[in-house]
């Protein structure tokens, strides 16, 4: 395994892969917002939810489905802000994964990461991180709307 990366480059590769993995796990987990509804713990993220209410037409009542799942479709996501948040976070995670995996390959392949490629990768990583940071702003925009809708 030949690598042209310095110690700082190896640290960057490791941290890039670690941050990309953490971002992707955070994106897919439905624990962005926690609360209680109908005396059951509920949680949801931008496109996944756990323990959600469903109208049972047979009993003419609202029942809690105690399982985790995705929304039925992209348009099933409750608000425009959360749809934007889902896309922006997904793109950001993709950019971070691209850089992280490229950095990992740079640890194994000699002369793969040049100074120019490192700078471009750093720029892509910055933009991907900004997308993740901006997600919080979109998320909060739809948050109060959801508190009223779900009673959280």
C-alpha cells in the first residue's frame, strides 16, 4: 500500500471518511425531533418517522403505528421545508462521501491526491459541510408547523 499522503493528509483522509459516515448516519436516522403523542414516544427526521398516528377507518379512530418507516412518497413529507432539507442534506452527504472515499483511495494509491486535487476536494468538502449546516435552518422553518400538526 503506497501512499504519497503526509501525516496531515492521512489525518485528513481519516477525518473526512469519519465525518462523511457520521453525516450519512445522522441523515438516515429518524431521531431529529423527539416527543410524545397519545402517551407513546414518537420521533422523526426529514424523511423517516417512528411511532406515527394513522386514521383507522374501520374503528373510526386514530391509532398509533409503533414502527419506523419512510414516508410513502417524496410528496408525503409533511412540509416544503423538510423536502428541501431532505434534498440538501442528501446532496451534502453525497459530496462528503465522494471526498471521503477519494481520500481513502489516496491512502492506498500512490500519487492519487495532488495539491490541486486536495484543494478541489477541500472545496467540495466545504460546500458539502455548508449544505449540512444549512439543513438546520430549513429544518427549523418547518419545525413549528410540525409541532402544531403532531402535537410535539
